[in-house]
C-alpha cells in the first residue's frame, strides 16, 4: 500500500461514524435495581473506552422500539424482564431490524422477557426456566478462539445467579460458555434439565443479523467485573458488524 493510500485509509477510519447501540433496561417483572445502575454505568464506560467507535443510548422507554427509530441504530441490547408492552407492529419491527442485518444482544433476564411471544424466544435462543444456584461456581469457555470470550479461557470462577433454559437447542446457537456442573449441586431444588447442559452464553445468526446472549449479570458485581465488561465490549463490536459471522 502506498503512503497516500495508507493516509487515506487512516483518515477514513478516524472519520468513521460510530456504531449506535440502544441499551434497554425496561422491567415489567423482577427489577435488578443495583445491577441495572451498574449496567448503565458499564455501558457508558465501554462507549467511552471505544474511542468513538460505539455510541450507546440508555433507555427504559419501549416506545422507542419502532422501525423508524431503530433505523438509527446498529444494535439493540436488552437487560429487561417481564412482558414488555410492545404492540404487534413493534414486535415485527424488532424482528425485521435483526433479520435485515442488525444486531441484538441480551444479558441475564433478557430471556425472562416476552416469554409468551414464541418468536422472541426463538430469536434469542432460549427461555428462562429458573435459577437453581446463586453461588460461586466455575464457568468453562467452549470457544477459546472466539474474540468475545478468548480472554476468559480456559475457565473462570465467579459468583452469579446461574440460569437454566427451556426451548434451547445447540443446533440453533454457538455456545460460548457453559457451567461446570462439578462445581454445583445437580440435586438442588429447581433443577429441571436432565442432560447436564447449562449454557451460559451463546451467539447465533438470525436472518442476516447477529444475536448474542449472556446469562450472567444478576449482581452489581457481575457488571463491574473487568472480565465481564471485556466480554460485553467484544460482543457489542461483533453485534455491530465487527468480526466474522459464523453459523448458526
């Protein structure tokens, strides 16, 4: 590459428009009060560290989830709960936004959201089915070469409210993290899965779009954990178009 071409490339990168993310923390079920405050601060910190690459808008206003408004964003990220009051048109707009090439991310109770809307559960990859353990446990990295979780490999220990899921299939997602079941009691009350498969983070394609979900994020300490923040930043960069897309 010649010197002029290199300078033009650098100028283009410096002048690139930031990727815009709508971070939604609306709650119509259990509200993770302290965790939401920490999550909002974490998202602002990630945007600040991105050097202008990410522009993150915080909101609890679900009326913003319309085709006209979403047209100004590259990804939507939910840390929500309950049956959000979305109209049928808003639901269609959200799915079309993702299918047409944009990103959707979710943390923790995002799978405890819109659980009576099957298309949402299909899109995000699973539906919350209880949390048998709130304790310290080991999490295993399944995809150590994936930039979203490479820094966590091969495993890490954290205190978390660990979820299990129904309507979840490995055929539909690429699992990034799973619970090391040797570090929890599989006979604890509320354990529903019999296959020992407790995925904790995954990604997938959805139409032409990208979906990422992490079950982590119950506690304020989860969001302030630097390793968790790095995972989120890498996920946001992937959701907004960075890195290769691999099926599913």
